[in-house]
């Protein structure tokens, strides 16, 4: 597997994911939301396709296995 090293916006990926998965959340009578971004960098370098795929899988499973209430997404970027 080849991993890319490209700049991407973490909040942009999260916002797009929420927009895409909100209809599924509503269908299941759940609320899907993200906390405001924590202070720190938003632009990261990495593989945005893989990050997006991992987040979609995690949040998709959270929606699938949550019977009532909400799914909340929180993210934080820490400097090395």
C-alpha cells in the first residue's frame, strides 16, 4: 500500500463526513455533530484518503451500533 503525504484540512474532512452521514443519522433518529476544532493547526500533512476512510468507518460503525441519542466527533492535533 502506498501512503501519500499531502496537505489536507482535518476540519474539512470532518465537515464533509458530517454532511454525508447526517441523513443516515436522521434515518436512525440520531444526532451527529462535531465539537468545534481545538486550538492548533488545521492543515496537516498525510494521506487524506486514508484519514477520510478511517473516520468514515469509525463514525459509520458508531451510527450503526448506537440505538438512541447522538454520535459526537471530537478531534485534536498535537505537535510532535
